[in-house]
C-alpha cells in the first residue's frame, strides 16, 4: 500500500500542501490489491464544462447568503425522498433540533477597538493543515443529492483546503473519489459482520491514499427516521408512481443522474458477499452491520489500518475516556446529527464535559448542528480542535453541485472570519472560552 500514508506529507503533517500519488499509481495499487476492472475508474471531469450554464449557476449561487438559502434551493432541486433523507432525525427529531437550538443559545462577547488586521483561519486537524477547522462530514447516499456527489464534494473540499470524509455508505466508491482528487481524503468506516469485507475496505482506503480512518461507533443498528420509511427511500429510487413523480418534478437532477453510472452503493456492490437487499437502509444495516462491535474491535481496526484513526460518535465522558485509552488520534463528539438516539443531548452541550474529561489526552472534534461559521467559532471556544459539516455540505451539493459545496464553505468561512474579528480575535487557533458571554 502506498500514497499519502508514507509520503513526506504524512511525516510533516502538511498533507494539504503535498500532492498524493498520481491516479495511475493508485490504480496500479488497487490492481495489486486485487480490485476488479469494474472498480477502476477514469478521472472523469464530473461536472461538465458547459461554461454559460456554469456562469449562470455561479451568479445564482452568489445570491445564496446563508446555509438556509442553500437548503431552500436544494429542496427545490432534489427529489423529496433524498432531500428528506438529509433533513431528518430519529423519531421525534428532538435531538436533531436540539443540536441547532443549543448553538443558538450560546452568546458571544462583542469587543471593540482591537486590531483586526491580518486575520487567519488556518489551523490543523490530526496534524493536517486545514484552511479552516471545518471538515466535510461523512454522509450516506451523497451521490443521490446530486449525480456523482461524493466526487464533486471531494473536489470542492480539496480546492478549498479542508478535509473531505467519504462514507462507507457512499454512492461513488473510494476509487471513484481517488480518481478525481490529488490529495488524501478521509474514509469513514462502518463495521460489517463480514470481517473479510471490512479488511478489504480498509485495504482499499489505504490503496487510495486516504490519510485518516473515521470509525463510526454509534450506528450498529439504524435509528428510525420516519420520513425515510414514509418515503420508501431506496438507491436507486423505485419506480412506483409516487417515486417517478418525485423524480419527474426535478428534471435537472434526473438529467444529471442519467449522465452517471453511479446510482447504488459503490463501496459495497461488487465487493460484499450476500448483500441481498441494498435498497432499504434499515434492512441492509440490520443484515450487515455488526451489533456486537466492541472496544476490542476498535483495537483490531486500529492495528489493521495502522494510520491516523478518528473515533466518531462519542457523547459521554465515560466513552470518551475509553476512546482516549485506545490511542486513537481524535474523537468526534457526535450524536450522528440527531439521527440515532432521539432524546440524547445535543453535541455542543456535551462538548465541555468531554473536553474536561479527555481534552488533555486526545484531540476533540465536534459535529452536529453546525449551520454557520458562528457555530464553528462557538465549538472552538468550547474546546473543539476541529468541526464537521454534514447537512450544510449536502444542501450546497443539492443546490449547485461542486460550486454549491464551494459556496457552502465560503459562507461558513466568511461568517467565521467576521465573527472572530468582532469578538476581537485574529487567529482561529487562539480561540478559547473567553470569547463567550457566559452570563
Ligand atoms: C448514515 O450514516 C445515516 O445516518 O443514514
């Protein structure tokens, strides 16, 4: 295995500045790893160069000023079942709402007459330099928000200088994403019962030059999202009159989707044995995911992977201490965007006590509820070293493909920068609790 893992970039931690291996090297390595012809992909230009159409899209996107604006556009462009998949939480959606509401309740201190010149948002996450401490979260079925969605998202993140995390449950495969990017991305792992498949998946992430493995701990069984059941969610969509209508009323989405061959779970199809029902997420996870996942398995995965490891889904101090004991590089304080245990506390409300418990032993990141650069700043103030955006990324993607993702990142960057300045700070790495008005 090769690529970003043993390059100078890894040793210096400056992954963002050093190109990974060339696609041809990666493809060779994939070949050595025994991958089939079907999974070697060309480095296609996934968002075609129709210049007048692109100029129009950029003009239109520039009028989106908030993530909520992008969300409204995504709702108009993406078939209901897929838009709802992104915009849903488990059961009552109480935790999903709390993630956002608890950010809104945090107040900032306004400071004046402080030199605001020469501000910097650059920072590091797990030793990788980032243009701002905001990574793209792993999100399932991203290639159903927009054709080739994961490839477009990864390219936008790469150009912007922030990490992109590819989900196991992605539509584009690890190899697809590697074929259109030059720098290492991160790969999120779900652990299946079939350990040969897991081993193979880890091998594919290594072959693709991924620079971190993000192991999700909070989804061994799927939380129930009522909208998905009511919508009859599947990838690709079923052809009932209801689903056909949802697609027919989103003609641009449908046209773009007809232009790609990537319409099912690219990391799974052709790789996993005995996956009988990929179309329903709940039956698929019930059948394939390992409900016995334990801390011993985390140790096994850490050994198998051998690189930077991030543990995602920690919402409890006791679990945080166990996670730190594994020797992983970071944890993500997360309740899976309110999609798993409804009734759990918001991520941001749990952050301070988790930082108190393990902040001196392991890097602490946060996801869940971030809808603006202000939220990013608040998370940093409460001790997070890095943050992740899931829904803002998906809304940008749904609203305008790669350019939409770039727009989402720009919105967050501007909000983060201006808020930091008005709080009297110039360097994002110096943000601490003293910027908060704690009453
Ligand atoms: C997958 O990660 C999901 O939350 O649906």
